[in-house]
C-alpha cells in the first residue's frame, strides 16, 4: 500500500484592527507595493519591525505578527507607513482575550505544579521515614529528559535489600554495584525523587547487620503464630512436636493434632522472631501445649 501524504492548508486569519486608520494605511501600502521591491525597502521593514516590536506590528496588521519573513509585501509597507505617521494602535480585542486566557491557563498550571510538588514532597517525607538511614535525593547530570533530570535516592552507607542485593553508598538505590556505566549524580537537592525504582527500594533496604526480611512462607507462618494456633504438643507416646492446630494433617503421625511445622518454627526461633510460652494452654484440638508467640523482632519482621 502506498503512503499518501496530505497537507492541510489553514486559511489565514482575517484582520481585526482596533484603529480607524487601518483601511487608509492598507490602501497606501497597496499602492506603494506595486513594482519590484529593493533591498532598501526590505531594510526599512526590518528596521521598523525590530524597533517597534512584535506587539506594535500585531496592532498595525490587526492579526498576529509571525515575523517579517511570513508577511506579504503589502503588510510590510503597512508597517512602514504606520511608523511614518506615528500611529500607536491598540491590540485587537481577540489578541487581548487570547492572551488573557493564556495567562490564566499559565497561572493555573503554575498553581497546580506548586500543589503537585507539595504533595510529592509530603509523600517522599512519609516514605523516607521508613528507611533505616537518612537518604538524599540527587539529580542525574548526564541525561536530561523532556521533564528534566531524573532524581535518584542515594544513601551515605552501604545497604542491602531482599536476600542479597547490595546498594553501594553514593550510588542510586536503583543501580547495581557492577553497572558498567554508573550514573553521574550531582549534589543533593530539596526535591522529591522521580525514579520509581529508587522509591520502590526505599521501603525494602536495610543495614548490613539487619536480618533479611521473611520470605512469603515465613510471613505466612508468622501470621499463623500471631493468631495463636501454633503450639508445642506432647502426645501420650512420642516426642514433643510443634503443630499448626488450625488444620488437620493426614500425611504424618498424630495428624489429628494438626500440621507438623517443627522445622519451620525452629528456623524462625533461630532468627529471634518467635518464642515459646513457659506455661501450657489449651489448643482447639483439646490438647494442652506451649503456645508460640511473636517477639518484638518478629512483629517488626511481619510488618516489614
């Protein structure tokens, strides 16, 4: 299929002069524009347009002045004649109204930008308090997009996130230490970050000596322990066993006591997230056992 290019030519807006001498000036310009135009005439037109300014030219022509290169010879002569006569016409009403609308729109956009910036700063303040260390915001000085430089979050000390990801000091949280072409960041700015990846890592990073966050399985078990259904039971025969009494197990011995979670709970205990009551209490299975509960560290890990 052949591509067809269609050029739409918009009609030139009609003149809307706001002074009585317009027709007389245009008629004189038409008479003066007959015949060839010389360099001295174009020089006079350029001198008048530069000296008088765009608003005066707009008022004389009765429409927007796009520049001397985009007006006719008659309109160029109109500028010379109006300057010779010393006319000071007012701007057309339509131009004045359009400028008022544009100014109101500009003011509205500035106000919206101020409100948006204030909301972004407040959101960043609430996000930054979740970080374990103070963070700064720095702009990328190497690449500038259509909305300005991308602003990244930077820490003064090394941090980690997830199981093993490292965030080096002085680098954006979104960067990896092995990056071949690191970001070139400037000084700290009092603006909210615009890098979404950096903002995602703010709530995930931790110091090097802090424990790793719980996995999905560990978090689910922490929630069960928090609900009070995980106990250490002592059956009539056999060794003590840690059971999730909220559900019955059909795959292990003593399944009526609940699902066996010995290994998983022991791992949580080693991390300091759970502890066992000293006194026994009754389970939903009518058995008595020592209930497991979350420590302060476990509550913090569950809320992370």
